[in-house]
C-alpha cells in the first residue's frame, strides 16, 4: 500500500480491523423492541437463563457473554441510573454481586472478576434503559484473538448447561 492516501495525508503505521456489526450497539439499535430485563422475570428460570430471584433484583446469565458464566444482576424495577436505586435495591444488588463471585469461584475456579456497570449508551451500555451490573469471571490467558479476528466467541459450554450448574452452585455457597 502506498505511504500516502489521497485526501487523507500520510498513512500511519496502524493496521485497521473494521467491525461494522458493532455499530448497532453504538447506535443503541441492538436491543430491538421492549426491554429484555423487564421480560425475563415473567419467563421460567431455564428459558430466561435466571440463576437466582431475589426480592428486588435477580441474577441472570448474559445471552451474549464475554466469558463463560458472565452474570448480570438486575433490579426488577425499570430504572436507568444507579442513583435511582432504592436503598433496598442497592443493598440486594451488592449482596447478589458478592454471592455471584462466590458461586462462580466455587463452580469454575475463576482467578479474578470484572465487576461493573455501564451507565448510558456512551459508557458502553448495550441496554442503557435498564440498569444492570455485570460480573464476568476471568482466568489467566482467557483472552485470545478469536473474537477480534474470527468474530467468534469460544465458550466451553452451552448457556442452559452453565445456568443449571451455576444455579446449583448458587445454593451451595
């Protein structure tokens, strides 16, 4: 490739990997109609991938996980921001977060965890209209080129199997 590109000036030395499929998330078009986090509680646990139902919030597997066992803790109430949580909701989400970490560590021997919320579309929330907290188990060497180059996630287990095992581990810890 030439060192110059007409109309763009000098070319830098970076290679480009274009991922146009991500534009749906950037534009907030990925969720379709309705709110899946409001729909899930009306489903059965297996169908909705629900691991645990609390009083004010529930634990559910992410349908599009970063890693096996990727959980989300979701208030039943449809709210957008963390500061809208009632004290009871905030307390239960915190307790569910601790329990999720214990259950995932017990089940899978995770070496670490990413825990957090993306508040708003600009912060990376795929479903910005309904608050949810992610708990992503991590293992040494769990990142690889497959998602970036192959547009493929490598998960060692089907989601219903992970849900069953995690629901069982949830009661064991």
